[in-house]
């Protein structure tokens, strides 16, 4: 009766605000789909990064997504920074922010996941209580793909699970 990875993924891809990448290398089209009945205004933050969090190029763009529509926000030309030499160690991270709150995050590798040069991300977890909720703050020193949360001996339902944790410097 517990949620599986697909349940959490479906929750993300059916969210009324969806951040998606049109991967037509070297062009990476960044889109926001708004299934709400009203327009949405927020911020897109993007970064080309190494797996260990070194920023190669980054930017921030104000977004106005019309209601019930998909909005093309930006196209990144990755050819200046991505080559056969570094594509296994480089990712595109995009985040949608709404008034200081992270709404969506997507990590796009330039090779299939099995070819990424992943290393032990040295995850760190901090727990604290916020009202009646247990909050876990997770950080990584290198990209952690598809992180699964669980607590031994405790039957919990998480608000999110099976997610990516980009490295933060």
C-alpha cells in the first residue's frame, strides 16, 4: 500500500506547473506548462554544472506562463560547453521558483544515466520538526540521482521521494 517510484514521478509530471526540457542537442529548449486556469509568474533558474556542482554557465529568467498553455522560456545552446570529453560529467539543472519557493526541479544529463560518471555523493541529512511535520534537508557533494528515502523501523509516507539532489557548493 506504499507509494512506489512511479507514484512520486506521476505526482511531479501531473503537477499544474511542469518544467520540461526539449532536448534537441545542441539546443536545449526550456518550457513551462501551466495547467492552471490563471496565468503564473515566477522565475526560472538554470545552470550547466559538473556533477560535483561547479557552475559552467548559469542564468535566471522571469517567466510569465499563460493559463492552460505551454510557454517556451529559453533555448540554451550547449555546443559551447559540451563535448565528447565532458558530456559524462556535465548536467543541465533547471528550477522553477515561485515567490521564494521551489516549484519544480529537473536534472538533464547529456548522456544516458548509465553513462554518467557518478561517484558517491556523500549525502548528508538533517532532520527537524516543523509543527506536526518531520522535515529532512538533504545535501550532496556530487549529483545523487533518484534518491530514495526511508527510515528503518518507522512507517512513514513522504511528501516526495525518488528525486535528484544536485551538488551544492
